[in-house]
C-alpha cells in the first residue's frame, strides 16, 4: 500500500534512520529529500507537495528543505545558520516553545548546508525521544 499521500504525523523510525545516514553523505541527494518528505508525512497531492516536487526536480535542495521547515507541525523556524571552516551549523526552533529556550531548539552540522538544515529539522521532530542537541557528522 502506498502511504505517500497520508497526513499522519512523522514516522520516528524513518526520521532516525535518515538522520543516522546524513552524516555520511557529502551533499544532500534527491532520494533523501523524498525520504524526508515521506517521513514527515508531506502530502504529495497538496499544494505544498507539488511545490516540493518542483523544487526537487529543479535541483533546489536548500529551498526544498526550507519548504519542509515551513510546513512542519508544530510550527518551526530556522533560528541560526553559520559556517565555521567547511562546516555549516544550523538550528531549528520549535515556535511553540515559550519562552524560547534551548529545550525547544535542535542543532546540527554538516559540510552541506541543505543536509545540515535537514538534520536539524529531523532532530526537531525527534526532540521528545532524543536529546535536543544532535550534531551529526
């Protein structure tokens, strides 16, 4: 059965599996974007799903990840992006965390900006089951 159009919540096992593999890639690949979209339950037939498909097809990996951030529930935002040497450091803030604390923030780093941002996003969806500060790679 194809679950690509379901609207259930994120699949933690799939998120963990993808998060475990991301540190071992040089850059984020198309199939990893689709795996993240499936794990985050992005409805492929929705407006956002079609927009995501267009971005992936165009090779706009960073924009595709930013769209995943924008459509995540509960709401999230990119709170920090920085680069030190060849590594990108990103953090995602879960917007509902009031007042803003590091407990509502997930962090990640990677040599590829899109992969770092996706790692932080996946980590933010796993914060209930994993430590909030995860630094893949």
